[in-house]
C-alpha cells in the first residue's frame, strides 16, 4: 500500500492506495461520529463490510446510477444527516463509485458549511480519477455537474479488493481515464505500453492506480480550482467524448473518452500538434481497451453537442485538449463548423 499526500491549499488530503488500504478505515474513523453514503448496488455487495467497518453508523443508501445524481438524492442525504443530528465535527464517508463520491462530497461541503469527508472509491474510475481532487457535484436540468463545489476530502482509501466485483464495462471505463493519464505523463505511458497485454489484471491495475493518483495529485496541487488552466489537461479527449456520451448514451464514460481521444488524435495530427507515429502509438493503446470503434449514426449532430461544453470560452468555438509530444498536451480552439466537419470526416474514414 502506498500513502500519497495531496498538498492542496484549501485542505491537504491523504490517499491510501493499494491492497490493505481498507484496513486503514478503522483508524481513520476511530472515535468519530460517522455517516455513510453509498448506493443500492454497492450496499448489496458490501453490506457486511460496511457494518463490520462502520458499526452502528447511519447509512444512507441512494438509488444507483448517474440519473440519480440530482437534487433529490442530494437532499435525501442532507435530510438524513439532519435526522442523524450530525455536527460540524462529524465525518461523512462516501462509499461507492464516482456518483456517490460526487454527491457525498457535495453534501459534506454544504452541511453546516462543511464537515469532514472521507472518500472510499469502489470503482476503478473513482479510484484513479473522481475521488481525488475535491470536485463535487450534481447534475441539474440536463446539465452535468453544474451545481458543485471544490471540497477536499481528508482521506481517500483506494483498495483494489473492491474492484473484484466490478463488471468489465466499469473496468474499461476506468481504463479510459488511465490511458488518458498516460497521454499526459510519459512514465505512465511507458508502463502502459510495457503492460499492454495485462491492462485488465487486478495486480497491474493496483500499481497503475497509484501512479494515476500521484499524477492527478500533482496537477490538483498546482491548480486546485481550475484557474491557471493546468487542470484542464485532465479533460483530454473529453470534449468529443462527452458530446458523444450525451448524445448516444450507450457506452461508459471512459469508453467515450477513449473514442474522443481517438478522433481528436487525428485532428491533432492534422494541425501538426502531434506527430503521426506518436498518434499511432496512442491509438494502438486505445485499441487494447476499445476493440472496435462503433459506427456512429448522425455524428455531426452528436459532435454539435460539444458546443455546450464548459471548457469553451467563445461563442461558436470548441476547445480541445489534445496530445502533443510524449507527456505534453496542447489546447486547440476550433470554430464549431470546422470541428464538426473534421469529426464527421474522421469518423467516416474509420467506419
Ligand atoms: P458510478 O458511481 O455510477 O458507478 C458505476 C456503477 O458501478 C454503478 O452502478 C455502481 O452502483 C456500481 N459499483 C460501484 N462500485 C462497485 C463495485 N465495487 N462492484 C460492483 N459494482 C459497483 O460511476 P463511476 O464510473 O464510478 O463514476 C462516474 C461519475 O463520476 C460521474 O457522475 C462523473 O461525473 C463523476 N466524475 C467525477 C470526477 C471528479 O473529479 N469529481 C471525475 C470523473 C468523474
Ligand atoms: Mg472523465
């Protein structure tokens, strides 16, 4: 198990990462007034673990899934916190995937203007990405993550044992963000390429999770609230990925991130931001997780959704974070017409 300190200005976090991390929970919560938030799937699988670890602490079980990442669930948590008479020094433990983590973190930041928060991510995506960095949110009126806060957890506990019950789709989802991290960090990319045949092995995932957490911690320490622009790098592949995800809704977030990276890598090549050989290398790695690029019907309409992306600054402009050299990224701004035209042409060529 590794201990990774995240030195964020608002509040530092300690991340325990690797086999045995869950055993730290007992010490973390010792003598504390604890409130657990989880979802129905995770509760079904880990009821005994939750009871053994958190004893008689109240447990708020939310309906599972992104469509419940809304104000009803948020207020359900807050109501239960009030009923449980939590105080300022109480601790909320968010035990689940990114949906539980984002909503639990938001509730912890709002209740009495902020109580202690601990994240126990149980999906690969939540372990490598969402549990670290302090972004919390709910979706509202069809807009993803539009209501939220920056609120660092005191502890994050990433134990690979939780990944044993994850369906393959959720593993692929996490691998999407892992490969994205590889495109931002040369050492992680080398490791992914050396281990390209064992990307789905739990032992490998345990090792690479710690690397991704350390990388994200470094970015968040330098740009906690996404002001300098550095934290934007974490959105590589996400402009197109998000647009396709919102439009088609068939695959997992991480798979759409990979599809986004794949399509955008051709745009980066077109603009000479990324060399052909390096783009091919990234595409080969993406191909290890995404065996087949789906045929997209109406891709121009889907790409049009990218116009509403939070990262865009001007009207009729689309901002892309694309790979440049190994370990480097660039921001490319395109007019909406050009962007949609390129995506249509590239996707057409792949079909
Ligand atoms: P999720 O929380 O919906 O979990 C995916 C599915 O796996 C759910 O059905 C869940 O019940 C189930 N599950 C969770 N743990 C399990 C386990 N151990 N075994 C079996 N099933 C399990 O989704 P996610 O992919 O973990 O997270 C996606 C969310 O994270 C999105 O809402 C996204 O916006 C958010 N996110 C936030 C950040 C951030 O910085 N805060 C970053 C990336 C993503
Ligand atoms: Mg993402």
